[in-house]
C-alpha cells in the first residue's frame, strides 16, 4: 500500500507540472492573437472613393475567419473555468454592437463564450477517454438586430491527453500449460494489456511488461508479453502448477507511469518419463483346482508416476506357463493385471506354477523413445478340490436284439474318482431320459440290463443318461450319454402294400393282367427284402400269377368265360413270404369284380367314375347353417339382397304371372342340377282372357312343396339365417302352405295394402289345412 501511495503522489505532481507548462505556454501566446489559440477575422476591403456612374466596381471579398485548432487539457479541475482560446474579427473595432455566438457540441454546457471579447472557457472537467474532440461553430452577429455580420465557421477543440489511466488485462487471469522437462525458451502463453490513454500523444499508452512473481522458472518479453520457460528440467511429478504474476507499466516503464497486474497459472503437462513399477518383486496366490475357465485367480499392480495414457501398462506372461494354462489381462479401470484361467487345472498332475509377469507402458519413453517396463514373479499354488467322478467315455454306444430276454446285460459304463481319496462310485439312470423304465443299471458296477421287451419297429434307438456319484459326497455328480440301438429280427410277416380291388370284363381275354400287386414288410433286413408269392389254391381254375422280378406279381385271367350273372365277385387268397430267418408269411385276399363292359370298358368305367366325382364336387353346396359362432357374414348384412337386379337372369320371371298359360310348361331350374326329374302335374287352365293369379301361385306353391330339387337349395336360406342366439326369427318361419306351423298371419293386414294380400294368401293356406 505504501508503494502504491508513493506512485499516486508522484503521478499527481507530474500532472500539476504539465498543467503549469500549459498555462505558461498559453500566457506567452496570448498577445499574439493571430497564433494557435486565436481565431482572427478582418472586414472586407472596400475603396473609399466612390466610382463614377457607368464605371465597373472591382472588389475582392476576404474571408473573415482564420482557421486554427484549440486544445484544452483533460482532467483540469482548477477553481475557475479554464481559458481555451479567443475568437476575434476585424469588424470588432472596439464598438459595442458586435456579439460573438458559439454553437455546436457542448456549446453553452461544456464551453461558454464571452459574447463581447470572444473568449472561450471550459466550464467542466473533461475526460479525453470519454470524448477526444468537439466540433463547434462561431459566428459574429449584430447585437441590436441579431443579424449575422459574417457567415458561420466551424472549428475543433481537442482534449489534450494526460496519463490518467493505468494498463488493464481485460482477459486475465490467464492459464497456460507447457510439457514438463521443456527446454529453456519454450513458449508458454502470451498476455495482453490495454491502456485507455492516447497512444499517439506522449508515452501514456506505451507499455512495458515484467514478472513480479514466478522467477526463476519463467520469463517474459517486455515488449511482446510472451511468457517462456526460464528453468530447464522442471518435473511435473515434483511440482505440477506455478502461479506467475505479470505487471504492465505505461510511460515506457519510467518513473511516474501507471501499472496493472494479472496472474498466469502455468500447468506442467505430463510426458512419459517414468517407468511402471511393481509394488512387490514377487506375488503368491492359491487357487482351487476346480476354478472355472476365464475366472480370475489373482491380481498384480505396476504403479506409474505418470498420468493418463502415459500411465497405462499392458501385462504379459513371459515365462513359467509352458502349458498355456493362464493368461493375464489389464483392468481398464484399476490398471491391474488380472490372472485368468485358460485351461482346466489338475491338482493330481501339477500342484503349482511359477510365472514371470511383465508390465510395459503402452506409450514409448518420451525422452529416449524406448519402452518402459518392469517384471515380477508370480507363484500360483493349486489347491486340491473334490471333483466328480470321471467316466471313461463321454458317450457310450450299445446294441441289443429286439427279442432279447428280460435282464439281458446290454453293456457297462465305468467312472472313477480321480481325487486322492478315490471315493467309491455309484451309478444311476436319469429317469427323465427313460420314462418307460426300459432299462436298469447296477449301482455298483454300472452294468445296464433290459427291464422291458423291445420292439425295433416302435423305437429303433434309446438314448439315456447315466450318472455317477461319489459315495461320500453325493453332490459330486457326472453324466454320460448311452445310446442303445435295437437290432432287427424277422418278426413281421409281409403283407399287401394296400387293399387291392380289381375289375375283370366279361369278354376279357385269357392271360389278361387283372392287377399288379406288391408287398411291404415292417422288418428291415440288412440285405433288403425279397418276397415270394403263391396262390393259396395251387391249381386255381380261374386265375394265375406271374413274378415280375421286382418283388411284385401280376394276377392274370386263365379264360374268357367270366359272366357277371353267374358270379359277380371272386376272392383270390395270395400267400406272401419273406426270406428272413425264420421266414414269415401272411395270406392276403384280392377282390376281383366282374363287369359287363367292352374291351375298354374298365377304363371307360373308371373315367366315368372320375368325371362323376369331379362333377359332384363342383356342385357341392355349402352347409345351410354357419358353424362358426363368430362368422356373421350372412346375418343382417344382406337383408336387402333380393336378387341380382335386371342382370340376374336366373331370378323369378314375373312375365309368367302375365301369362297364366305358361303354368303347363315345365321350367327347369338353372341354379342346381337335380338328381331326380320331377314332372309337374297338369295345371288347370283359366279362360283365354282370364288371369287367375291366385290359382297360379297356389299351383306353383304346391310344386315347390313337393319338388325334391326345391329349397334348401333356394337362395332364400342364405339371408334367412341371422346367426346363433339372435332373438329375431329366421325368414324360414314364413313357411309354405304344406307347413305344420300354426302361425297366425292376420297381423299382416295391419301393415297396409301391400301386405294385406300376402296375409290373405297365407290365410287361404291355413284354411285348406284345417279342412
């Protein structure tokens, strides 16, 4: 604080000195009205003798204002207004009718003019940093008439700067960084200070930079303000951060100048200049023999004084793991080396391992360029664990004939406890794999026996799981797959491949092939099937067989005297025998039907049957009632579907009503193919000119009731069904006159004239039924 007070006192004396110098300069220039602080004017030069008439008058108009700038010192705060300058005109001869007027920036507020003498004074304290110059207008007017005596003219008053603003670091405080171990002169950062004083006038804004704190580590260029390393070998691991104080001083750094300071925090960034180092030279871990593959067995750590990527290391095993049992990986979070198991351990074969582990920096040495590394020894001791028994095989394959007797030994499995205790082993069958309990196993010796009879034709393979358990520790269980193949024996007789039925024409020729027959056998001999055929009646008078040499035979007719009237059907027993051991045979019957047909009668008959079948399928009608409860396609949606309109040629022809004579003609239905031809009964004729519509409808109604080709094929049933559970009745309730319904149709008369006639027609039907 004392130092700062001395600087302020020194600056005050300097400002007072400058003010005194300015006042002395002004007092010396005051008598010279034509110099810098005065604006002088002269009246126009006009000849005194008047010219004669007709003589041209020549005159030269002289500009009354002489231009010059005025200056005023900023921050002047004397007891009286400071004199800036004086205005004068040649018209001012001492008379009192001249008046000076001032206008423009600050006129009347900052600057005032003596209207008689033309003196201009600054009325307020001025600050160049707020406004550096003012533009004003001066004019001379007549005091009595206020008329201008000369045109107005502009001039400028400039505010003269003094050193009243200290340098400032607008962007401070600063932060910079530089790698550790940098050489002397390495650039760190640059600072910038600004000074509000006039950079043109004097040295008020000329700055010089210096370091107040931070030496001997850093230096600064006094002109460019660039901070550089000044001390070599700075180590981040010893000290990471430095606080540097920078000063900027104006007046070129000379005495009396103002100053400002800022701070720069310099951080040393890390380079890879430290190797990894294991905390111990040797490690020892004990892991169980039954440790799972990929499970960790221990952790090692190599510390590095560096940070970030420079501190990351990769671990590897370079010795002691000849069997490739272990691996080591890096934990990305903790930078530890994790020892993991790659292969199963076996205490009985190897009880310990001595590994050599190396930690190597991922990044190379920043100084020498070589790798940084360290190594340690890791001893792993294997701890014996109680392991389950081990089968001699992972899978067993046995076979047995399907006619094997109960308790037949199919095979045996074996397992042993490899632990030092060598515990006894017990064997069991996993009944989830043998639900039928087809097999048994001896718990002591592992022999598998047959418990139930086998049938190869039902199951050719049986896959069961056998478990082995230690006697002293039932939780130690191992499993093995046992596949049992059932071998075939000849226990099935051959039989026809299908039920054959042959047709024989009456006029067929002798030797004609009636039917080709093949056989099948459920057995599966290794050499394949060979079938032998013979007629049960060796000397059959009607038929014989021929071997086709492909396990099939052809049945032939012996004569051409077959007559359907005499015997329509023949049953031909045929014996089929295989060549198994022992041979199996069966008797199968071929049905032969005699038909009265020509040479190609049978073929034509078959074609007719096919055509009829296809035709029936094409004309098969849909069921009348929808079976699906959710299917309501034919419910209420089609209530208004009364036919195909004018384009529906299959609908009822109303022209028939206009021609009652047409009732005698039979009009076949076109929408179905009737199975029976119904001949309509002879209708009664009306008079030639009479039209008895009532009788016509009754006749048609009677025909519909007795026609076997009539509804339910009629389309009325389609939209008459309203779905199951509907409270509305079906349209089929509108039954015909032959119906047994007791429905009353009198209510139709209440529906208007259009339904009254319909009610009368159905009432007639009811009356006929009562009579």
